[in-house]
């Protein structure tokens, strides 16, 4: 079972930069996209173009903003496009698919950098999701939580932790939430497989030649519930793939 997650920062632009070729080459069983910035009617692409049989879109009410997409090779048991809270669901931040033996939460977590209101929105979103996942794990559910979390968890996950301490995405309260999230039992699959790997990032600013200089942040994750850890075969950052300011990340699980 191969799962890929990628914040494409605009799916139409990414298609023009080789997205379809990438999808066909990698042939993931589940391919998850964040920040589509488009409604399906604006994109001339069918599920089979994205190497799948079904494509589930979640779009924001605001045009050209946010949006998530999950493409699957096998039919799913069910799909949801939110968690039942309008202020979060209306921004197209979720595609939640129920598969044979686990659920996949494809989430584009909020960015809090636009001001205090958005930071507060982000923190409320995080606390809401914490309680949601706490209940699901208590129920014994198997879960994959992937996407752009918009948080660098630890100093190893950001190129300059001293200078950037307190910046949105690396605020103490955001990092504390990550600690709390993982304390539920979720496992960061990349760090599980590469516990000491430095200079491993998934997002680079378009400014100041950040990507060629590898001045990045690791803010994209694939996390799994404890019962899935034993199935992990591979967890990697595909930092050679361009087309966005983020790069794809991949998880392979034993069937």
C-alpha cells in the first residue's frame, strides 16, 4: 500500500509543471493533495488521469483558496468532507476516506501567519482535531493523518530554529500541540524511520533562493495510529520533485 501526500500550491499550475507524469510514475494507491486552489470544474482532469478510479474533492467557499483532493485506486467505504463544524469545513480542508482497514485524513491545516485572528482560528482548529482524534483512537480506530500540518515540530525540522523561534508555524503553542497529538499515540512515520536525519524539509520559501540552499521547514507529515506502526516499510521525503514550494512525501505500508 503506497500513500503519497503533496501540497501542490495550486493544482492547475502543478499540472503544467508535470503533476500528471509524477502521479503516473509513482502509481500510489492513495494520492492526497492539499491546497488545490480550484474547484473540479476548473480542472480538465479525470480520476484516470491521476492514476485512480475515484477522486474526492473538497473545495473552499472562497474561490482560489485552500482545497483538498484524494485520488484512490480502490473504491472506498465512505467519504466525508469535514468534521461537522462549518467554520472549518467551509474552507475545504478535509477529505476523510474510509478504506478496508484504516481511515485516511487528508488535511490542509490552517496557516496562522496572516494575523492574530488566523492564529486563533488555527489553534481552535488544532484543539478541535485533537479531541476528534482522541475519541477515534479511544474507539480503537486505525487512522492515517496526512497533509500540510503547517507546523515544524522540533528544532531538527527547521533550518534555523533559533532565529525562527516564535514565527507562525514554529510557535511554542503550535509545537506543544504537536507534542500532545503524538502523545495520543500517533507516530510521525518519517521521523520513525529516520530519527536523526537533519536537513530534511518539505517546504521552502520562494524567496532568497531558499530551496537551492535547503533553507526549509518540515511541515508536511504522514502520521499513523499505533496499530499501523508495525506495517511501515518506507517513509520518505521526495525532495527531488519540484512543481510546488512543497515536495511530496510518501508512506508504504505492508498489506
